[in-house]
């Protein structure tokens, strides 16, 4: 499997404040602290559910060869 390289941040969006990325990260952290669950897919293809108690990782099912 390829090692994922860190990519450059996307350019700023015209009309958005310069710290919009930090505001989004803070909002997501607040949602976790309030007991919310965030869902996503890691770079290795595993589905994750992140809560304030930690991450729950659910691997994708094996694919049948084509």
C-alpha cells in the first residue's frame, strides 16, 4: 500500500476569513466535547466513528477479486 503524503492546504477561499480552517476544527472539537459523533473514512479505507470516549474503527468488507 502506498504511504500517503501530506498534501498542501487548499488555497484560501475569497470572502472567507483567514482562520476558517481553525474555526472548523474548533467547531468539530466542540461537537465531540458535547457528546456528538463524527464519522469519516481513514486513508487506509477503514470507516471510523469518533466520540469523546475514543475512536471506533470499522474495517471495510473484503472485496471479491474482479
